[in-house]
C-alpha cells in the first residue's frame, strides 16, 4: 500500500479535475485534506452519513455527485 506521502506526490501531478470523496464517519479524512491541498484542481466532498465506503453507504447520493462532477445533470 502506498504511503500518504506517495499518494500526495501523485496527486500533485494530476492535471485534470479530481474528485476526492470521503465519509465523515470514515477513518481517513485527513488524507482527503492532504490530497486536495496538494492539487488546486482537486475538490474534496465529505459525505456526512457515510463511513469508509461512501459509494456503498450512500450509492444514490454518490452517483448523483459523480454524474455532476463528470458534467452531467
């Protein structure tokens, strides 16, 4: 598993918009803050009612957010 430093270094190199999603009840929200701080094109969204897997905890809300991020309605 890559270190947080390695993930942050990779995030700095991404040139496209980046969606970073974490669940408020999850254990790793600090990494989300680091990733978005490392890349100005990154947007952090925290799903309040989700844990470590927001796409499983709130699939409809996650899908709607993803579609909007990708330019959909």
